[in-house]
C-alpha cells in the first residue's frame, strides 16, 4: 500500500517502510505529506488535499508540489489543516506540464495515487473510500508506482 500516518506514537496504516523511516519528517504544527517514488527522482510530484465530499476531485482545500529528492521522497509540510478527515491525491508530473495527462479514454498516463491506495476501476473513487484521519504532527506517506 501506500499510506502510513505516523505521529502521536502510533501508525495508522502501513505497507510502506516502517515508522522510524518517516518519523523524522514530522512537524508539530503541520500535517506532512510525503510521496515516495523510486522512478521519479528529480521530477515534480503534485498533490491535492480535499476536505469536503461535495467538492472531491473538483475543488481541493489545498494544492502542493515538491521535487522528488535523491532519497526518493517528495515532502510537503501542510500548515493550517486541523485534525480531521482528508482525501489526498498525488501524481508524478513526468513531463513537467503541471497537469495529469490522460489517454484518449481518460485514463491517467502518469503515475498517480489516492490515499488509502484506492485503485479506480470503472468509476472515480469517492471521498469516503479515500479519506484518512490525520492530525498535525503526523506524516502521511503515499507510494507512487509506475
């Protein structure tokens, strides 16, 4: 999977590397979003944070971007988010054009991930399927796979 929320001494979900690997990224006043990508070193990752089911995938609460470092991580500290339920969507902007490129059928051509590692089949996922509960001080890790 692709989501690990760490902080407050507990891990919410795990299939990425262990707790200690990401605890160092924690910030007491922020929810830290870390995108792990072995194939995207030096490229931009774009993230959108949604807080409302009514505007999911249409109007994010915030947008962010970060470059994938040599360690395979792109890290963003999101300040101002209160403890609550959020859905996070990230993609690797392989060609640097600032948008998620799609094929003729509308399927993304660039690696992407939803929180909870939801993989859409015939329809877009819902907010409820992808939401995660987080608080400041926690790190949410999404793992992009090509």
